[in-house]
C-alpha cells in the first residue's frame, strides 16, 4: 500500500498521550542485552536508558524498547532522538513493517522529534531517514523502503565508525521486498555484519541480523557461529534465545533448536507477564519446538506442545484456535497418521478449513479412498473461493500436492507424478517453512509405486536442502532397502537412530534401531 506524506504537525498535547509509563522497567542499562554505542546529545543521565532501548530494538523486543525510550523522554523532554527510538519501536522491519495504527504513531513521534529539534547532525539524519518509511501513510512502498536503505547507507558513509548505522543499514537491506530474498543482497548484509561483529563482539544486532541474512538453505552454515553466540550476548531477550534456532533448524540440529526454544518460551512467558512482551514470542518458540520434536521422533512431546497453547499468557482464543488446527494438521501429515487425519473436523477461519480439507484429501488418497479424496478436494476448492484473512493465502503448490495425491488415488500415476513435480518446481521459489516439502511427497509417491531408485534420488536431494528431516532419512533408508542397497539403507537407518534420543517414541524407530543394530 502506498504511503501518503502528511503536511500537518500534530499538536504536542496529543503526542503527550502516546507516552506510557514503563511497567517493571528494571535497571536502565543494557546488561544482559548486549553492548551498543550510540552517544546522544541529551542529558547524561538518560544515556543508559537510551542504550537499553537500542539494545532491545536490536533483539526485536519492541514493547520493552518503547518503555525504555519513554524513560528517556520522561527524563529529558527535550531529547529529540528519544522520539526516534519510540518511532523505531513502532516499525517492525522484518515482521509486518508497521500497520496503519503503528505507522501513525511512529509518524507522530518523528514529528515530535522535529518540533523539539536537535543540533546534532547525525541524530537529524537518523530522524530524517526513518521519516521515509514512517510518514503517516498506509504502509511503506517498495520504493520508500529502498530509499530508506539508501539513507542508512549514506549515514554509514558519513560516520564510518557508527556501528548502529551499519547494523540498521544491513537490516534495511533484508527488509526490502523481493531483494531481501536475493542471495547477493543477503551476502552483502552478512559482510557488513561480520565486520561489525569483529569490531563490536557483543553487539546484539550484528549477530541477530546475520542470522536473518543467513536464514536460507544455501547460507545457513555462515550463520552458525552467530547463532551460537547470540543467546550468550543477549540472554535477557526471549527473541535472542529463540533466534539461533532458525539456523539450527536449517542445519538439522534439532536438539540445539529444542534447547534454544525451551529457554525462549520460558523467557517470553515471563516478559508477557510483566507487560514487556506479547504472546506471539512464546507461540513462535513453541512452533519451533513442535517441529523439532517431530524431527527427533518425539511424537508425544510434539503433541504436548499443542496442549500447552491454552497456558500461554496474553493469548487470544482466535490465535490459539488457528495454531491448534495448523499444528495438528502438520503433525498428522508428518506422522502419517491417516486415520486420525480423516477424523479431523474442519474449524477456525477459512485458511484453517482449507488446511484440514487438504490434510483429509491427502490422507484419503494415501489410504486408497479416491472418493473421499475427491470430496475433500472439492471442499478445498470451494473454500478457496472465499475471502481469506488479511495477508493470508493458500499456496499454489499446496493445492498441486493435493491434486497430485488425488490423481494417484485414481490410478493416474504418471499424471500424479507430473503434478507433484510441478509442485516441487513451484516450491523452489518459496520457503515452505515447517510444512512437509513437496519433493519429499514426490519421493513418498515414487516409493509407494515401488520405484525405489528415483525415490531415493528425491529423498537425498531433499536432505541436501533440509538436513536430518526424520521422514526423509527414513524414506531414504526404505528406498535404499527396496533397491537392494543394504549398506546405504543401514547407514540411513543408523543416522536416524543416532539423531533421535533414547526416549523417542515414533513407531518407525523400532525398525531403524533394529536394522542399524544389524538384524532384520
């Protein structure tokens, strides 16, 4: 949506209502959040609170950051840069950016900063740069996000020793539509952040944004060191405790992901209870926990995560319903629990109902019930005609997968494989997240058709993209076994056995452990 520039200046008495009193703000220092360096031209006594707010910004703890910058504004009402900090707390660069309400709020803070004014040229440049995306409109356009990035790049040139400018410039590169997914842009951001991290080893933004930049299958190894350092740099941030798991999941380091997100979930719940965070921090950690437990073969623990949704502080009923439906569908698909999947009733919003119809269609197809598969595919298409919630869509490759399994159930196997390959090609341009990859479904289909050689090739190709996925490892082992490649089969079964802990309870592990031990 295009932003429109506002020509008016909001009266000061309106802005004063935007300042909220900090709740349980804690000491005005960035200890436990990393070390930042942004000397300001305000009263010396507010510098610690400013540093704390800045460190919190770098870990995306926006509510807590707003409280810290409020302390700066209250301690020095003529501190213009404090209002830049408050505006930055409204702009969530790698999340939703800023919704209309947050944009207006951020714009008002920047207008207040301009009213106060500052003699410090660098502070003025920061304020002017942020005004490019928080200008009172309805969402920053792609051109304005690029313009903001250019402005931050210029600040880096004007002040080459300013680590904050380098961090925010790198972040702005990642926030550009489409370009933020370009490997060249990501590598450029990584180079900036590696340099900053070398100069300021305790800078939270340097490692945080590097993890985001490296959050792709191709670049994930470049983010591992930052991932393992971030939580030690900012242990007081729930997001810092969680964020390393983005790299751990990319590399199939499931136990490290679990350790990271267990700590993050506890910290997020505590922060929400103190009104310094929101429920989505804990939900996000739980999402990673559920998926990681599945990959370690810990089915019962994955199911328990879904049960714990009702215990999250600050939760809303609608969000809990959405997450329960989506995680349940994902788990049943991962676990191949087709009978339970077929018994799952649709509910929630339109997207949730589509998710269940897709699940049931695949479950029916994989149990040989072509009629039930066709009926659920029909319901899926009908639901797709309804208006989805804002910013939601049902990905094309998901529908292609369902149609491929329907063709398979009808015995039209060559068409089914062709359709599933189309889904694989479509998925190459997107990140499926924690959904079963289309290529793995293709391998499953080939294996069920007793074509072990091409199935093995597809499983192995998927494992290069998503290392150590439980189903891909087990499928590769089964395909190798069917193809008579006993050594390779035993190797894959052995790897699965070694990855999963002794308490893992997925049924497939019984065979994996038996074959890996040398008996059939």
